C-alpha cells in the first residue's frame, strides 16, 4: 500500500462504486429446492429480491401505502416457525410481516421481516435461514424508529451484496431532547457497525471506524 493509505480508506474506495448502483430487482430466484416443505409456504410470503445495495429504514407508520417495507402479514402457522425471541414480544401483540427474501452465501437466504415494537410493528429484522436444514441460524435487527417523552432512538442499515457475500452497515442513534433551555440531560450518540455473514452467522467486523463514519456521513434514507 502507498504511504499513509489506511485499510479504512481502502474499504471506502472499494465500496463507493457499489453504493452508486442501487438496483433492486426480483429476477434472482432463491435457492429453496431442498427446503423442508413446512417452510416453503413461509418463504412464499416474502417478495424475492436481488440487489447490489439496499437501504433499510423504519418509519413511525409502517402500514402506509408506498412504504417499501410494509410487507405481507404472516398467519399464525407461519409465525410459529419463527424464533422465540421474535414471538415472545413484551408488547402483547404478534403482528409480523414478510417483506423480502434474497440469496446470501451457501444454502442460506436472508428474510427481511417487520416485527412488533413498542407502539406498532415498525422494527425490521433480518432472519438468516438455512434452506437445507430448515433452521433460522441468526437474527439481526436492521432498522427501528422509537421516541417517548423526549427520549428517542433509531437505526438504519445498508446491505451490500457482492458475489454472494453479504455485508451489513448499520448506524444506531440514541438521545434525549428537551424544551428546557438548560437541561443537562440533552444528548445524542451514534455508533456505526460493519457486520459480515459467514456460515449462517453475522459477526461484527468493525465499529466506529473512519471509513464507516464516512459512509454514513451523507447518507439519505
């Protein structure tokens, strides 16, 4: 490498061409030939998607017509196949929505699912599903949008698919606002993460690096 050329800058330069081609389509059939039959109906509820990059974001009214991740409501039989951490909602209702399914590495597919949050089902999670074993191997929260009495938090994700490899870039912000001029409790904090999918699991690869901060600096959701 040239003198002073960091790994973070190299990562940013490699990713910039990918970010410029945001071309989701539904032309890449998912690999589900060997999927156990009881899961095939569940998978069929998701819209198939192929993409280079995909922005995932939450809104306060996710049932709005035109919201990309509105999804299709799952019935009780399909919901019963999902992980307990999704089913055991502390908020007392179980409205889950199938949004998109796409190929990842090996025999796994990614299932973007809208799940319950405090006020409605406006949190988006990525389920990694092994089509051979018929099991969900990992769950990652991609997007959320919450606020209450001055406290707030939100999360967004950028998914990058390149030659069968999936990387996730996530920013998470939390804070507190106040109308009081001298309120010392006002704050705002944002963390940035890069995750990579390997062998059915998403692992953290980087956090709050210069490259990650640069990626999200001018991102429009």
